[in-house]
């Protein structure tokens, strides 16, 4: 008897073919092909501006496609809005959570799809039970009745996951999901992703972090300059190969540092208390010191007083009590300009809000701290020839890629080149204390490599560097000493040689 064995192949969960999206002056996606199999964790990797978020925004209905074909579970579809995506059982967890802080977990989850009894009353108890059941099924351990403002960032992310599971999503998109999590929360999230995969969910995972791709993803699609370059099996591809495909050149993932040469103390903080936005203490009796020739890193989850501490050091925020010493002198009451002139430089955490004037040109952004001084100004008149000459030198020295040179509008540049403008301005002033806050936030591997090298060069010149970062890999690779901060207090200081992610994570949680 002839036996005919018919093998039924699964159709892909997602099939995007020749997808193109054009914005004015920019081709964000150029005939991208992206295929995700059912029940896999698929990473999406690419430089800033490579088109990752645009592609996923098309899939979730935030943008409409200009041309190309999208198939979900083998069926061609038109996705014109997030409601269409929800109908197709597609959900998205955004990098910046979309939660109402004074609502409960359940109220956030059912928002927009509330059910009522025959008297018009909200059926909250039934919703709470379903949320509790989903939480138990997927190992999320979320209390349905607690308010969002009273839970951790990691728990808030679990609420976002429950929101899309409550809507019966089978395809889950995660956009940079680990950006604000502690190492323990990252490990927990990766376990949750694997649990979701085991339950039959299909996951697309956008991240810059190669370790997370290696730890969780089955396959990875790489985008470069709006085009799909390759799709690889993660288990068969090294981190170095992933980076080279992403950037188009070899990038060093390891930093070479000279042995530390400690000098005198440049910064000392004693019992500093600083108020936050609601006039409650954000920094609570904090003490710290930085010496020349070292990089001291401050590690902690966002919202634990880092912003207020930096602003108090540079004079942007007044301290309620405590003292700040720079090179032995109490500067607690000095003006911002005086602190800057004495030798304190700042690369702020938000380059758009505090680091640049986006509608100004490069040359105008590179001299705002010393435009009134010779040779840029003589008898109150700007000396444009001197300014342009100096700015051209900085553009070359810091590899700032600008189409129109000094006259290029900063808002037209990539995030990496904008950050280079900020760093060039601060380093050019030769500060004895360089404060660098979130220096590589949102940047791709190539820009990160360059900025790390410049920070190390300043340390090797004998400057004191205070680095504030949420990225533990960055802290561990750059710093000589590491201080952890929690609820506005330094919870410990450790030599980088003795530190690892586990130790730092435990210290952050104290």
C-alpha cells in the first residue's frame, strides 16, 4: 500500500513584503521584507534611523504603509489603525508606558473596552478576576487592585503586557522593553517572554542590547538605512557579526583603558538634600566624592534622585541643605555661569531639552557658554570668522557628520551626531569635572563606541568624570568606581574590578 504523507507547513505569523514608507525627505522603510514564524521570539536590530520603529508602527497601525504587502497568519490585510491591529490580535508594548498613574491595574487594563451590567454599572469585579487569572497563567504576579503609582517600573511593564493579553493578542511587539529596568527585572522579563512563547504567542522584540538578543531571541532581522539586510539564527551568530551587519563595518565591543592614575579630589558632596518636582526630598542626605583621573559611575533605576543630584551640582536646582565642594571650595551658592567658568562641564540627560537649541545651527550650539569671550566676541561684537574656524575644527575633531558644515541645523541631524555636538562643546571647555548623564541613551552601537572613547580620553587626561547611566553594561565597562543610588541615597560604593551585574543590581535594590 502506498502511503502518502502530507506535511502541513505552518504559515508565518507575520509576512511583510516590499514594505515602503516615505516621510518628507526621508525613506524610512525601503522595500523591507520581514517574516516572523508562529511561536518564535524574533529580534529586530538596527542603528538609529534604520526604520525599526517605523516598521513596527506600520504593523500596529500607527502609520499606514505606502506600498507593499502585509500578511497576518497567511492572509493579506490592511492595517489602518491600532483598532485594526487589535482585531488582528496584534498588541504592542511601547517603550514609554501608556498608564494612568492614579488608576488601579485593572482600570488601566480595561480602559477603552469597559463592560457594564444591565444597570449601567462598571463590571469591575469580573474584570479583576480575569486579570488575576491571566496574571497567574503567564506568571506575571500582578495585584489587580493596586494603583499604578504604588508599583515598581518592572511591575508597570507587566501591566502593559496584561493589557494586550486581555485583548487576546497572539502577536506581541515589544519596543525597547528593558530600557528602564534593573538587571533582575530584565531577567524576569526575558523569562516572561519565554513563557509567552511556550504558550504559543509570537513575539517581536526591538532592542539595542545584543546580550538580550542572544539570551532570548530565536532569530534576528537586521535593518540598515531603511532596508532589510539579513535574517539570522541567533544561536549561530556572534554579537560581533550582528554588529557588523547592523553598522556595515567592524565595531569594537570592548573598551581599552589605561591603568587608573588618581589625582586630587575635584568634587565632594556632604549630606546633600534636594527637593524634587513635588517639593518632596529627591536627594536625601547624599555624600559622595570624585577624584581627578577617575570615572565614578552612579547606577540606579530612573527616578531615584539622579536628575536632581546632577542639577544641584551644576546649579540648575537649589539644595535645601548640605554642601558641594569643587576643588576644595564650597560652591553651593555659586551661579551656574561661575560653576561652568571654574571648570564644571555637563552633558545633560536630555540633549533636546537641556543640551541643544534644535532650531539653531551647529556653530550657534557650540559656543553658547563662551560666545561673550575673546576670540569669539570683541567689544561686544561677534567675530564670525573666528567662530566658524573654531567650529570647523571641532566638527573634524569630533567626527560630527553635517551636510552643510557649521551652518547645518541641529534638528536635521541624527541623534548620534547631535550628541557629538553636545560632547564637543563641553570637552572643548576643558572642564576639570565632566558630568555625563545618560550619554548614549537611544544611540546605536557605532555612536556609542565613539562617545565611550571620548569619555575615557578625558579620564586619561586627568579629568574627574561623574557618569550617570541606567545602562549597567555602560557603567561596568567605563567606570573605575561605581556608586549605587536608591531613593535619593547612595546605597554602596564598589570598585569596578569587584563589580558585576548581580552585585550592582542587589546594591541598587537596597
